[in-house]
């Protein structure tokens, strides 16, 4: 189970990446460009940072591809192994397939692939680097012949996030700092470096000064428009104006979750995720089948500090069945329980609220206390969560008003040690173990519930514009003083 703690984070990276694009396979998201002519097909470099949202243990999802005679040449995942097709004109069918599998939906990774078929040594003609280290273990590899021209960089269609030749195999996840260099095999050290204080962490460098070549492009996703120009999400900032058009992408798909500031999401690797449909970068959660259970195991689970996030109720379902909140993650791990927080006999511990009736629930080792109904939530309402793990207090709000156990207004997350109006001050729940965001159901129901989580980079249109004290996040409501969005920069400072 992936877990990001403060030791996995760095506050300052030197070069900060502001934006990424969030691609969702369910809505067929992609970027596309048709090039007017071929570039250098013997020497090229492809670099990108990615955070996968969904594993493909059986099947294929394509990240990047160039169309050539009906074939798709580029990056894809086959059964979670990375495959790169370069296929040469001489019929060598050149390709590499890693032994390594990529199944961590909490981590940003850097891929650097460079080709130079003019090299006399066969192994130097295609080289792959992952997070700054050359990959040498392959399930299969066929190198191109000397001076052979490959299938990439033709004057043809280039697709990002899907196959270039078929409407399938869409990529799920985030991409940033995506660069294609036409005509040069660039060293991996031009794109990144190991952090001097945390030498196992590979971080990006400013590459704006590189020479990109005729068909080269640099996508930083700094703009949010939908046109194929310098104001679009697919704008090329290399200076070549090789702008990409968007397919089914909008401004909502521009994210601040990047390789230099990793935001919290849910993870598909947690066993409980099988009972839910996760989409939009693992931030939108839908439950439609009859099921009693809960989703936990968020990618960032703090043990100290003050943290804030929101949940948008798209559809609450019937009665008080849908519950959102926070859970002491260790109680789930220790008891091997993937059920609902409020289920009879459950040994989980945490605090939730009902999305429909706004009852609050405090569960400690299987014993649940139900607090006063504070009035129905409506679809479209915002549920607010403030975790003060330093003073051991959890606060729950609705549309800007923090509620008390009695259902009235008066909760004050900024009250510190006085814990004014906290829903829970239970030190068994907040005992220094990791705390995870949570979505659950108290009983099996056939109706659908649909909740979107906002840990700072919302998967929906949000005009609130409220950030934390460090300037991170776009929240609907004001972030309480002293509280921060769940991301790695904040975690390195306060976690």
C-alpha cells in the first residue's frame, strides 16, 4: 500500500512545475497533432513525467504514439510493464519491454527514452532511464539496425493519452513536463537531477533552453483553453508552435498535482477500491452496486499537523447511507477489515458524516456514537474536513459553516487546544497513526452515490479560489487559519 510521509517529500525543488494535465479514460481524453512533415527518425529524445491512476494488469493503455503505416509507435503499458515501440524501416521491429511493472498510483515517475541509430554499439541505439537511472532489465528488446529510421517522428498524427490509430487503450492519470526532441539524443541529466538533501529523489530541471528541433515540442500545460494555439491546454512552449488540439479535455483537466508537488488522491491498489469506481485522477468515487463497505487508503496519510480537504456531493444516495470522513488507517490494517467504518462489529476507528442527513458518527474499536441530525445535505453541497492532529480534534463543516455535535453552528478549527465545537477529540482515533480520507456506506443499497474529493486540485469546476496559507489549493470555502492542503510540499514542512 503506497504511503507518502514527510520523509518522502521535499519542500524546495529548485525548479517548480506548476501544472499537469489529468487524463480520464472514461471520457476518452487525449491530445492530438498532425505534423506537416517528417523530422529526424534516427536521432530523438522523449521525456515525460507521469502519475498513473489505473493499473492495467491485463491489457494495454497507450501514453504516447505516432502513426506510421497503420501502426502506433511510442509509449504504452502492457500488463503494467512499459513497452516502447520504435520499429525501424528495415523491418527490425525494434522494441523494448521492461521486466519492471508500474503499479504505484501515488508516485510521479520520470521516463526518458533516447534513440541514436548512428551509434556503432547496438545497445547505445535505444536507452531508457526511469527516475534518473538507466533501465537494464528487459523482458524483451530488439535494437534497430545501424542508421535505421524508426516509426516515430513522421509527418503524421501524434496522439498523447491514446492510440494514434484506434479509439481505445486510453491512458488514465496525470502527465507533465512532456518534451520531444527532434534530432538530438539528449542526456537524462539535462532533464533532471538527484536532490542534494534527499539523494534518492529525482527531480526535474528547467529544460526551456534545449534545442527542440523542427518537430520538437514542450508541453507544460500552463494554459487552460481548448483551442489549438498558445492559449490552449496543449500549447507548445518550445518556441516551435507545435500546439496540440484537445479531445474531450476542458479547463477542469488542468491540474496543480505535479512532479514537484504531489497532491493526495485515493489509490487503486488498496483492496477496498475494488468495490468502487474511481475516475478523474482517483478523485471522483462512485458506488452503484449493492455493497456494504468503505474506501480508504488515500495516498497521503498524515500523522501530525493540521489538514483541510473538501468533498462535493454529486449524488448522495438514499437515507444516511453515504458517509465521508477520516479513518485511523492502522485500525484497518491491523484488523484486516475492508468493511464500513460504522458496521456492527467493525474494529475500525474514525469520524464520518452522512452526506444525506448530516448526522455525525464517531467510531472507536467497533463502537459507534451517533450525534444529532443537523439537517439534510443537498446534492451540490460541500462537506468540509479539518483535521488538527496536533491538538487531537476533527471538525466537519457544510458550505462554510462548521457544525458541532449538537448540529448547530459553532465549530472553530482555529481554536487550537480549546477544540471549540470539534466533532471528535478522541485520542484513540488520533493516536499518532496515519489518518486516511474515507468514503463508506452503512448498509447495502442499490442506489448510486457519487462523491468528488478536493484535496487542493479539484476534479470539477471550482470558482471558490481559496488556497491555504502557503498558496496551495483551490477550495470552495476559506481554509481555516493554520490548516494546509494535503500535498508533499506542505507535508515536508508540517507533517
